C-alpha cells in the first residue's frame, strides 16, 4: 500500500499536535517533520519558513470559527438580536477551545502575538461580519450608527475581555463564565446603537 501523500493539511495537523506537546517556543520544523516521518526539507516544500508554517496553523485555527459566525451574520431578524447572538457565539467558541484544549489554546494565544498579519486579517473579517449586521440595523431604522465599519470595530473593542485570549484566565472565574458579566456591557452597546 502506498504511503499517504504529504499534503498541506497533514503538515498543519502535525504542527498542531507538536505545538500542543511542546508549545510554540520549543516547537521546530524538525519536530513537525519527525512527527510526519519525513525530512524537514519536505516540510519546507509546503512552507518556506517556520514563521510561515506557524502563521498557517494560526490562520486555519481562526478560520474554523468563521462558519457559525457567518451563519449568524446572514440570518434574518432584528439586528440587535443577531448581533448579541453573534457575540455570544464568538465568546462561546473561544471559551470552549480554552476549556477543551488548553495547551493548544495557550499556543495559539502566544502565536497570535507574533502573527500580526494573520491576526489583522482575522479581525478585519470579524469586523466585516459585525458591520453587515449593523448595516442591516441602520437600513431598518433599528440602529442610528453613522458608519457600519467604524461601529463594528467599536463593538468588537467594547467586548474584547469576553473573547480575547489575553483575558482567558478570567473566563473560568464564576463572575465571567456566564452572561451576567456580559449583559451590562451588551446593554451599553445596544443603547449606543439604538435609534433615538
């Protein structure tokens, strides 16, 4: 039986496993190659550098969160309800990942500090999803925002402590692990958006 071909996804899977075991500081391309049973040169055929490999791993991890968020952004119904559901979906995904795979989540939190381009692209995509909801609210008269993109960025900033990995240690605290802490922030956001 022929060996399974080495694909980009197989390299990324091995890189994830290696990051989970050793963390970003100690993971090398040689470790990833060893996990695949190939030479490090073979890995370099798929990714030109360690930085490019790490960026690709982070990008794939972040992109896995998009489908449920995009689904909420495309829903019909009141924009306020959709925006709250979108934020709670984002918060839920981040917290689930932190809880179910803490080693890999910690690795991604560290990688996100180094992969500026990947993070900027991810934030831009999230901002566009929120902006689509805000624009719908503006069109229906539900929201009084003047600029959907600017407003979307502000909403993301206002809710950062509930979904940014830098705050993950707080998420397991009883006061942060349900919507009780989020609700006052949400009310402020909604009041700021509401048409007068």
